[in-house]
C-alpha cells in the first residue's frame, strides 16, 4: 500500500532522563533568620546539560560509581567543559580526564600504592570508554581503535589488582575467537552456577564490571563476552551484528560448560539493552539456559519506526509492518535526505543513525531502518522454555514500550518487573539506580538458580 509523507518522520524520540535536583533555598520568617529548606524537583530534570544524548551518557558514566568506576566530582568537572552538540569537544575533554587519572594510577603504582592505582585506573578506563562513544560518525577514525584500546588496557591493568579474580578468555566462534572475561566467585574450582552477561547496541564488556561484581557477591561465576557488532569484535575484527544471535551464544555456552568450575545445569543469561532482543533470541534455541533476564524486553527492533510511519499513513489501522519496510525500501533517497537533515540538528538522531551504520556495517540511515526487518521475536518467544524475567522502565527513553508485549507472548514461567520513577529507576536499564536494579534482578535470579 502507499504511505503518505504528509507528516514528518520521527524514528525514535529520546527523552531526558530522570534525576532529582536538590536546591537549597533560603526561607525568611518574621521571628528567625533565614534558614535553608531543601526542595526537591520530583520531575527528575536533566542532570547536567541541555542535550538529551550527552546528558544520558553523563549519567551512564556516573552509574559506574556503584563499583568505583567513576566519581561524581570528576564527571561534573568534565561536564562543565563540554559544549552541547559538539562531539569533538566531548572526545577532547573526556580524554583529558581519562589521561589525568591514568597518570594518577601510574604514579600510585610506582609508589607501591596498589589500591589507589587500581581505583584510578578503573575510573580512567570508564572515562576512555566515554571519550570514544561519539566517534563512530566516521568508522575509519583512528581514534576509535586507539581510545577503545586505552580503555581496555587500563581496565585490565586495574583487574590485575582487583580482589575478584578475573580471567581473560578467548571463546571459539566460527573461524575466530570472541573476547570474554571470566569472574570467579572464589578460587576453589568447585562447580558453581554461571551467569552469562552480555551488552547490546553500543556497550563493551568492560562496562559490565558492576554487574559482574554483583554476580560474584551473590555466589555466581560470571562470564561476559562481546559478539559481532560489539566491542572488540566490531572494532578489530570488523564483524557486524547478526539477528540470529543463537549462533553466537551457543558457542559461548559450549565454552563455558567445558570448564571444571561451571555447573552446566545452572546457567543464567542476562541480556542488557539491545541484549533484551539478543539474549532471548539465543535462549529460544538453546535449552541449556536455565534462567533468562531480558533487560529490557525487546520484541521488535523495527517497532518504533513502524508506529511512526503508521501515524503518517492515511490508513494507519491497515498499514502493516511490511508496508512500512517496503515504503522505506522504495523511497531510500527521500528517507536518507530527511534523516540526514534531522541528524544535523540532533545529537541523539545523529548518534542513533551513525552508530547503526557502524555496528550493522551499512551505508545509510535508510539501510539501518531496513536491517531491523529481521530483528523481531515474533514467533520466536514462544520457543523459550526457561523461567524469564522481563524488565521494563517507566521512562525508558531508548526502547521503551515493548516489554509488556514481550512478556505477554511468553508461555514459559515468567515475571514482569516495571521499574518506576519513584527513586528515579525508570530510565533505560535503570541507569543511575544500580542498587534497586541489582536487588530486584538478583533476588529473582537467586530464586531460580540457588547459588
């Protein structure tokens, strides 16, 4: 059918995230001198800057505070130097901060202050990762590889001093290997439940340190990894995402169950962000997964663009998913012109599309939109057999609105968990609310796997 172009396209609207701002306001009385009164903005305003995407990444960086991977003053000081919409400035300023604390760690190490060296390196690794984040506009930018490598190297230096034993592993996959980190609950070598944690559209496994640490605290061995489209695999091996993620997770489990310290009957799989599509897809085809966390549940990666196109259609009720994708395919030149115009005025839109072109290895925004055609769990979710926790966020600004549909389609034992804004846990993957997030998810996981 024919779709109208009468209304402008809006592929994904990114909201601002949630964090209460506390202000001290003097209040005068007739009998007393002015005294401070704390007033809280319960609407959870933007945290640092008037740029939704930059603001989101600032808060993402701050979330690492939960495991000493960042610090409040360092992030605020860096934010104060950054100009909204200026990705070059973003890279420059975060590199300054990262280099500084890498140097602090180096100096501490030379003096024998190993705890201080560990902590400074851990924070520097986070800041290098943040510095690299917006560089993907040009996939050939040499700073992508060099900045990412500094993050990885600095993280691994920190982990050599970490109280938790972490082993760098290589997981056989087709004709290459996938990078992984294996965190041991203890060094006894005794079989324990395994929690496999994976990131999504834009993360690296170093960012999963907080999650892994929490898993170890709960008695799990933890395995993180990066697959096609992620971390090292896209940056070094140049392998883009694939929709049939079971082809990735199956060899990861094959590797894990060969280890003497893994209980093959107790394997949890936790997919974060786009991992909320990837991990469930894998679990649907591998019954060795004993418990699954979809965080958040992603039913169809094309859903947002389909809904926006339906809104602009003269007959929205009868406009199908395939109608929308066919329209994009038949009008790629128009779509690309429209999207590039929007990208020029929005950091969020620019990042969304350039990141998509980078991780899917496609040439244009229209190609990004079309590649989502295969990224649906329609007819797949019903195959999942293991207990599944489906997470949702009240104010998820990235892929919100799908978790309930995802949950409803499941026929396995299941639980739906909505994180609210009461304590600002409603953002994408509960960004900024690690304590609430981990308590709820690990309590559920413990009930399934009994570590």
